[in-house]
C-alpha cells in the first residue's frame, strides 16, 4: 500500500514535469470498500506523504467516499511555469532529434516478475517468492521516480525541448502521441533505445523480445522529448539521456530501424485510454 500511494503521486507529478513545469501541490480522493482496514490506509498515506515530501509538493486536500467493489485513487497535480517555458506535444518539427531519459521496459518486466510470483503463490501458498535478484525492475514497477532532474537541467542550461511527453503508456504509444499531435512521422534506431542489462536478460528469460518490451511496456515515467538539431551539443552533456531517432515527414510513417538493417513500422501497442 505504501508503494501504491507513492506511485499514485509520482505518476501525476510526471505529467507536470513533461510540460517543463514544476508541481506545487496535489489533491487525493479515495473511493474504497469496507474491506480495507485502517492500517492499510495509513500505509497508503505514508507513501503519498513520502512522495510529496521528496518532491516538495503540498498535499492540500481531497475527498473520501464509499466504493462497494474495491479502491479508486484519483490524484490531481497542479504546477507552475512561465508561459514561455511550457512544452507541449504538438510543437515538434521535422528534423528534430528524439531523446529519452533513463531506460525503458524495466517497469513492464518488473510486473512480469510480480505476476509470475503471484501465480506460483496461488498454486502453492507455501512457496517463497524469488524477488531478491530482481530489485531493479521491481523498483521500477513499484516505486518509480519522476524526472525532476531533467527539468532542472533544462532550467540551468537555458534549454527548452521542442516537444515532450512522459512515458506512461509505453515508448511506442507516447511517441505516436507526439507524432499525431505534431502531424509528423518518426524513426527510431533499435540499437540506441536504452534497455537496462537486467531487463534485457529477463526479457530473454521470459522468451520476449527486449525491444518489444522497451517499446510497448509502459509505466517507466521517463521523459521522451525532441530537440532542435542546433541544440545537440547541449544534450550530449546531459546525464542519463539517450538520442534514439529523428522526427520525419508524416508520409514516412513511424519506423524502427533494426540493428540488422531492416526497417519495420512501429505500432502503438502500449496502454490505450478508454480502449
């Protein structure tokens, strides 16, 4: 429950950072059933307050109501920025360089570990879960972090991306959001997509393609952004950032250039809202 509370805040702060702004306060509303004991709610709020403290955000209110079937958490995050600093999804330009922070696909593989251990537990409640060796991917799923450091770098270096979005739905889906709203296409180089070594090995163990996990996983809460090619030198000095592709004309579509020299259309296979 503590992880759940923490993550519910981070997911919303990430949206504020994705507009090159700083979150200032949040509201949290809960709808929950009587099966949740007071201790569970205390743990949930401990996670919520921990995230607020770390990111210097005020918890200013919310509401609590009855839900007969389970729990619903609704968080609203509010932030501030100078109007000239705000970055949108519809302002990328043809020729812009595509960049991403951190690594992608790890949260999805953390979820695969948790689901595997749950299935084993339901089959044999006496079994001990095998989680110790997978702390990185589990942390990426249970306790993600928002990229405040990236926004602070932009401020310090007087740098502004041409477009930006946070990776909640998956790299492919969120790239499509930028392409659709900017009326452009894109190409991504497979070998440049950042995948953590543990994630790559786990994908292979699960008989999955690592690049598929990276493109379609979701819940990484990294930042995907585009830059003017003239700003490339500034980005080269950014910590924990990979240059993965380029925005192209809409007629060229959204393509993956594989390490084997092939070109494949990318499909948005991540989370679909209201789908």
